[in-house]
């Protein structure tokens, strides 16, 4: 029996709040990306190899080589969505369609890559007043919900509420409720091309949410879920088949080929 290879994870974050805001730096001394990385490692151990990448690195740390060697990418952004180069977004988009998993966290809902993949505005209702969030599991048999209490209680968090302008999720794993009575689809899955995508909303920079053990477990579960089972990474392509040729195709080379 062959031993399975570790999941190769890249944790991406802007890493801007940590540099400019004393509160965020105190909550996340190793950066928010450092906290997410630590949570994945503490839950999956030797089953993962985790690297980090941040906005201010060359090519935002997401070179072709890095993405080609990433099974699952996690994405957190907030104040600097517009600073992400379109060329890098196109590169990430291509890799997701080809089979790379993508975990979009909290305000990453408004990132260029998530809005491109969803095809909608991805806007929502919000309030930052230290709301209590309860994360309710609505699909207890889903792999991402494995070992997760019902509900997760997050004592302090930014409120995200409906209407959330996203396509209808393929699977709704979690919904959240807040102290103001709002509800939100806080854990959703999608598939684009060959890639699996999970959006998970808990995780504002002003609160220690990425140190919460159950939030960390959800993200780690999502990493395992998002790994493709396809033997190789390839963007879906248009193939031309002759009549009755069910099993063999050739790459499309133009209308007159």
C-alpha cells in the first residue's frame, strides 16, 4: 500500500492590517496567515505541508511555480483587494479551474478571485460591534463538519448578514446567527471547472477568531475536502469527437481542424 503524500497548502493573506493596526498586531503577532497556518498544522499534522504568501511579496507570493505545487490555497483579504494584480488573479483562476482547491475566508468574499469565480457582486450586510456569532451545522454528514460542535460559539465577531449576493451554493454546510437577530450562510461550497471552493465567513481582523479551536478545525477539514481526486491538473478543454467515437478525443485545434 503506497503512503499518501502530504497535502500542499498555501495560506495567502494581505498582511497589511497587522503592519498598520496595533490591535491586530497584538492579536496576531505572527500575522493572520500565521494563525491560519498553525491551525491547519495542529489539526492535520504530518498530513500537510503549509507555506504562506502575502500581498507585498513579488507576484503576491503566488508565482506559477508556487501554484503548480499547491493543492489547496486559502485566501484572506480585506483592505487591499484592488492591489491584487489582475495577472495573478487570472493565474489563480486558471489553477482553480484546473483542480486546485480554494478556501475563501471572511472578507475574502469581496476579493477579485472570489467575485470572478462567483460571477456576482458578493456583497452583504455587515456590522462590527463585537457581536456573538453562533455557527450552526446544517449538513452534519458533510466532511467539513466532521468533529464540529453544534453550534460553534464565537464570543466576539463582526456581523455578516443576508442578503449575501452569491450564486446558490452547491452545498450549505453552516449558517450563522448573531445577537441582532441576523442570519448568514457562513459555510458554502461551490465547484468551478475541476476545482472545489469553500467560503467560510468567521474571521475578522479585530477579533481572535483564527485562534478559536473549532474555527481552526473547520478550515483544516475544508483543506482535506478541497483536494482534487483527479490524477492530474488540467483546465477543462473543448474536444472534438467523431460520431460513435465515445472514448477517444483530440484537443480542439480550431473550427477547420
